[in-house]
């Protein structure tokens, strides 16, 4: 039985070009994302209490996950959560504009959209090794920028990611890392980010921690 599903992409396999080319996107979706979901489903199969748990509960409450699968849940669960957000907050280059409450929050927390984008881009450039840079909602509902290594997700530190850039090496195997990071905001679907932001604020119990 599948407890975690491989969600279809909301755009064509060439929609993100030239920022993310078709081959990279296809490999990311059919290999990395699909494999993580398959492994995650296999892991919870023998643990009825985990089968229908929300991924945030698994990652945010890792100390409650049986020790024998804890590390694998962190790896495959983190990959699943990270890529679900990443793949569903992208769109064709220069087809989305920012508006709504998330824009107001960015202006309030960073001073301006331009300041936020520069700080986010600088953080991504400074990240060493495979991992992610995120825009997150803190427990007090303010926004901040953070980075995580490999498959880790901010939920493990009681932060909710609403946007993230994938900094694994495979993402820029056909281009330069600098170009990929510098052009990331041209493919952000701010309408979806805004929706995630608003829905997150409605959930006061959004963290998996107890």
C-alpha cells in the first residue's frame, strides 16, 4: 500500500528551461523523488502507528520514531518533504509575480523584496556542500532565511519552510552553480508560496514536536 504518493508535476517537463533543463527535472522527479517515496512507504509498512502520520510529525518528532528506522526516515522523509515543496513552488520563467500577505510579510521582515532576494541568494551562494536554502516561518510567525545540509528540513528546528532552493550538485550539472542560484527567483511561483504561507499561519499546531 502507498501511504505517501508521488504527486504529478504541475507543469511540463520543459517548463522550467533554461533555468532547470528537462533532463535534470526528469531525473529529479523520476529517480530522486520517486525513490524517496518508495523507500518511505517501505519503511512505515511494518509500523502501523507511523503509516498514516503526517510527514511533519515524523520529521518534527524524530525522537518518537523507532530507532531502527529513525535515520532512514530522516533521509527519505526529508527528501520527500523537501522535494514536494520545491517541485510545487516553481513555474515557467518570469510568469509569476509576488503579491498578497507573503509580500507584506517579506517587506515587514526584510525591508523590501529586493533585500530579501539578495540575502537569500547570498545565503545560497555561501552554502557548502549538498543541501538547501529556505525561506521559513518561525514559531512567532516572522520570516527568516536559513540553510540545511543534505536532506534535513527546517521542521526539525521548529521552522516551516515555504520556499526553498535545491543546492544539490545534480541541479546544476548542465550549467554553472552561480547562474542557477542567480536565476532562481525567475521560476518561483509566488501564488503557491503565498497560499502555503497563509495556510501555515492558520495552523497553530504545525510542528511535529511534542
